[in-house]
C-alpha cells in the first residue's frame, strides 16, 4: 500500500530582516522572493510550492511583523493575518540575537496552529550562544519544536524540511505538481525591478516606489516588458532617473539580466517613472497596485 499523500499550507513569519525570504527560497529551491538588506522589502504574501511524490508544501513568505503606520503597512499586516489563519503549520523565524518581543509575538502563544520556531543565522553563533538561545525561547514561547538553521548557507534546512513534512496533514495536492507559485509572470517582473530599486537607492526612496507592469508580451524569442516606476513626489522622480538618466539605466540593465535568468528568455525592458501622490496612504491606489484583502 502506498504512503498517504500529505499537503498543507506553511506560513513563514517573523520580524523584518530575519531571513524569511532567504529561507523560503532555500526551501523551495527557487528565487521567488526578492531579497535585500533593507527591512520591509517583502510587501506581499508570496507562495512557493514544493512538491514531491507523496507531499506538497505550499509555503507563504510574508511581510515582516511590525506596527503599521500607514495604509500600505496595514495591508502588509493583513497579508500576515490571512496567512496565519489558513496555515496548517507556522514557521516563526527569529535571528540568533533576537529577543522576545511581547507586543508583536504574544499572539503566537494563543494560536492553536502548530508552530516551529526557526532560529536563523546560526553561522554567526559563538560558544554556547545557540544552546542558550534555545533555552531562552523555550521559556518564552509555547512551540511544537525548535529548529536552528543558516538559511544563507543551507545548514539545518534538510532537518527543517523533514519537520515540515512530518507536520503536514494527509491531503491531496492543492496545486498541479509542476506549479512553483500562485503568482503571475507580471508579478515577478515587477518584483525583480523593485528589488533593483531597493539595491540602488538610499533612505526613503525605495519605500516610496511601486512598480506596475503596463504590458508583458511574450513572443517566440523575446519578452517585451513595459514597466512604470511610481514614486510619491516629484523630487523622487529626479532621484530615480538620475543625471542624464544614468540611475534608471543602471536599474534597467540589472533588472533585465535577472529577468532573462528568471524567464530563461531574452527580455526587452522599457522603464518609465511617474508620480502617484502619497500612494502608500491611499486605499484606492493600493488596490490598483494589488494590495487587497
């Protein structure tokens, strides 16, 4: 008799910059979530699907836990809330030096869904630091299990994968076995461009930008993409474009290389910059940009 098929939804949650996106990409084996050193790079809930013969894991990478200050952040926290509600298992990711934050983490002691605490960045551990941290978290959080990993180096990821598989309910697959994500090609095109903005600009500018894909035309040998980079103010438009268009050109060149690697096809990318006044605070604008409940 063959083994029963396991399938379930696994939400990866934690504070900004603890390595959630790196971990999901590592678990799925594909770079689905964009990664930069800046906090709050992830704005959406991004699903990554890992399928085997007798299992399917639907991971959700979510925005970092924070106190929302404006409409965009409220929408981001809504993605987290929804992903916790439909999860069969929660991976709560903390980094090595992190302390228990009652305000943001108290809810995890109330949740009935099984929680695995993932201590990330163990490659930075000194002496008994990791052992001490495991004891510290046991005292503060009621979790099913604690697994320590280095997402960036891949250490402990196989053990975590086994833990996840064991925790899944018996269920047929939710998606076709060859699906990697529930997101569209347009979504990934906009995310790749947005990642380059986060990597190339300082301070508030990346947080004030959103990328819209105006057209995405796939032909036999090339994909033609027209992207609009929205900013909140005129002054930011000048910064994004740069002297003689140099900054925008750099972003376009870097994005095109990654788009070609992602889609495995030649890409023609056209980028334009437009002002959308204070879009982060406007519900109707956020809806246009895909931030819906």
